[in-house]
């Protein structure tokens, strides 16, 4: 089978951090880094399926008990890392047991870096960044003679949200004024035509999931004091910095970093009215972002990248 060959072909191809879902072709399959698991491969998920995939993750709560009344005051709730577990049935082709076992041994190793774990169910692919937390392989008679085994595997996703595999992007330039009224020789004509602005500086983003998601925002010069505001929540990012032509200020709201030209941190340039980067979220639904630098040329841009997020 073609999938059987690609599942563990090539030097370390199964531990490469491939694009999420790039190997998946049908429902019931899952992809861990460069390893394809499920129908059409030597690695099948047991009929018991996955645990922790569709479940809500555990969470910490800041609820405070009422000292003079029943119940508690509701506080914030923050999800803990997501634990995803399952039983993988190893059924290698005749004579290919050693290769399949080596593939699993390397793909399911203890690594510091997270990789994409993607699952396709009912035509929908969702993905998380995760690491291997546990691998239990019984070395029983079937494993010793044929390489077959039922192994338990657990992944740990530090970010418990599940994301759409397609990253979405939108770009807007700095707002430009209308051309103004056209004064004819005989005066103005009704209705008045003020012309149309070449750019409003507004961008529409849509998070189709059930959980808030962190965007990656890139400001490009020439502009000064790059600023973006989410109209609904009034969350704002604002930086006291001048960007020359070709400069890029990248704001990674998930990691809380602000980097100029992929080298120097500029988080300290955040203004007092700027929201902490980690709290600049896109809630589920349609959101409008307003790009409003203090000064800018028509070449100044703001690009927003995001993935819809699900609990």
C-alpha cells in the first residue's frame, strides 16, 4: 500500500514537522508530524478511539467562595494543557516489522519541540501543537514474533485549543482620505460626490470556532506609532516606534513577543494604553480591526494571520 510505504520512508521523514494534515486523505486518519496513522497504514487506531480530543480540557478557576452567603463569586477560568491518548494497533506487513517499529520508536520519542498533531473526523481537520508524553509498548509474544502490538500513546498539548489547519490572512494599508468634492465651472452638483477613499485602514477577520484565538500581526513601514484596535472589545496594540520603508514589526500575541526585522525585541515600545500582547484575542465570530498609525504613507501595511480555534 502506498500509505504504508510513505508512513516510514526516508531518513527521519516521520519526525519532520510537516504542515498539519498534509498527509491525511480520509476520515479516521491522524497525522503526527510526518507519521500517518489510521486506515491504509500499518498503524491503526483501536476501536476505542482517542480520549481527550473532543473533551473540554481541565481548567483552573479563580472562583471565590462567598463568606456570608451560599455559593461563590464566579471568576476567570483558564484551561490546562490538553491530554490526548489512544491505543495504536501495530500491524506491519510481512518482513517490514523492523522498519515499522523503528519508525514508531523515533516518531514517538521524547522531544523538546512541539509538532503538529492533526485528526480528521467527518471531513473536518483540527490540529494542535503537542509533544509525546507517554509510550507503552507491551513486548509480548505477538510483538516478538510478528511485530504486532497494541501500544498506548499519550500526547500533551501545552495550548489546549484545537485549530483549523488553514491559516487565514488579511492585509490592509493605512487609511487614505477621499479625493474630495469636484468643483465644476458652474459650481457643485447634487448629490455631492466626495469620492472614495483608496483605503479605510480596516480589516475584517472571522474566527469560525468556539474559542478565542491569538493573531500574528505584522506592521510594515513607512509609518510611525503603528496602532491596531479591535472595535468590539476595544483591545488595542500601540507602539512608540518609527518604521522606515522595508521595516517589519511582528507582534506574536500568542507568545507575547514584539520583534523588529526578525532580530531585535521592541516590546518595551508599547504605550501605556496598549493591551498586553497575550490578552489581544480574536473572540469567536466576525471581528473588525482598525489600523491607525499616527503618520503613514500609502505603502504602510498591516497583515493579520490567524487560525480559527475550537475547544
